[in-house]
């Protein structure tokens, strides 16, 4: 994983306080403010007991990649936390960026997916995730960046991948945990960030997450 302009790993974290709501009497729940099957799978693989309450807030799609991802994650978490009493709400937004400025979102169709893969072919891009954890009005936030380098992709490989349909609904038009692994030459940083949820950053924001919400 790397920050723009260098190799290695990049993580930024911050906290702030939003308007607090009085805690309820029931035991707090862990809530994922996303309908992403990849994020659900990652939390499930950690053995966590959690609810899914997807947010339908409007998302930013233009601006500096770190700012866009962080703002979208915060919007999702705050929207769900508004009705979550004392629950712990996780918001996350992941996008693909090149040259530190150009955002490549979810392709609208096959032509857009093809153009995205051709652009990413043979070069290194950044997978940028914004992460927000909200409870009792307290907001903890972080950003995670992973560098992914694609192989040089010929037309045959691109057309094969397009035909799988796996690009649909994926930031950057590929899924590294599936057939999209064929496209990748190298990953520097948190692999799970590329899948959709930066677990290491999440545990830094909430160190007792597994102990508090781990299932039996």
C-alpha cells in the first residue's frame, strides 16, 4: 500500500464528536452501513455478529480521492447511526484512483468496464477506502490506501473478463478476490482493503471489536 508519490503504506485516522443521542438499555449491536456482499463476507469471516442496514444517502463522486472516500463513508455511517441508539455503526467507501486524482468508479456498462480495464492495464493504481465508526455521537475515522499493479492486459484477456460479468458493481471494474485476480501483478498494502473493507484500520479505530462483537 502506498500514499501518493511513494511506496509503502498510508493510513490516516481522526476522531470527532457529532450530536450524541442517549444510549438505550439494550446491548449495543454492531451495524454495517452498507449492502456490499464483500464487506458482509469479511465481517462474517472475522466471526462477528452484526446487522446490515444499508444507507441510501447521496454520495460524492468528484474531488480528491481521499476526501471523496472519507466523506462518503462518514455520510453512510451518520445516516444509519441517526436511528441506531447506542449501536456501533461502520461506514466504508472504496474507490479506485490513478495519478492520485482521477477516480474510477463502478462502470455503467460493458463499454465503460472495457475502457477502465484498458486504462488500468500495465500500471499502478490506488484503492482508496474511507472508514468511519460511529457510536454515541462519537466519530472515529481513517483512510486506507493500497497500491495495485495490473499486468499488461491484451484484448483477449480484457474481453474474457468482461464476459464473466464480474466487473458489474465493482469500483475500478474488477474483483480481486475472484476472477479479477488474473488481472493483478502486485499488491502493496492491505489486501482486504482492495476486497472492500480495511480490517487493520478498522481494528485500530475499534481495538475491542472482535472481543465485544465476536459470535459464539
